[in-house]
């Protein structure tokens, strides 16, 4: 159901991860391994989500670490939508 509103497959997978697990922190390569997508595409989507204030980014040395912005105005509603869209689906080996 989420694919109707979020057309980018990569963006949808990232959204599911960070909405379902708001305490999750990761860097681009770690997320790429988790959702099995190209790091370049992931980087582009992460930057869009940071610009939209859904994610925050902190630097650890040369590495950027991304996390859900818990102050995002519609976080609870977004989490609810993601969880509802996941119900009734068969569990897959990848997130998203």
C-alpha cells in the first residue's frame, strides 16, 4: 500500500526502517547492506530526508551517521501508516 504514495522503492525501504525503528542509527554502507540497495541511491535519498527534517545526521570522524528525527512533526502518524501498510504482508528477508 505504501508504494501508492511513495513511488521510489529506495525511499520506501529507508522510510520503513527509520519509521519502525526510530532509535536505529546507521551509515550509508550499513543501510545499503541491510536493505540491499545501491549506496549511491541511498545517499541521495538520505540527503533528501535530512533536508525534509525526517532524519538527522551527525558526523563521527569522516562518517555520517543517520537517525530518525524524533521531533519530526508527523512522526507518530508516519509510524502508524508504515506499520499498517506492513500488516498482512509476508515477512521478507530484507526490510521494506
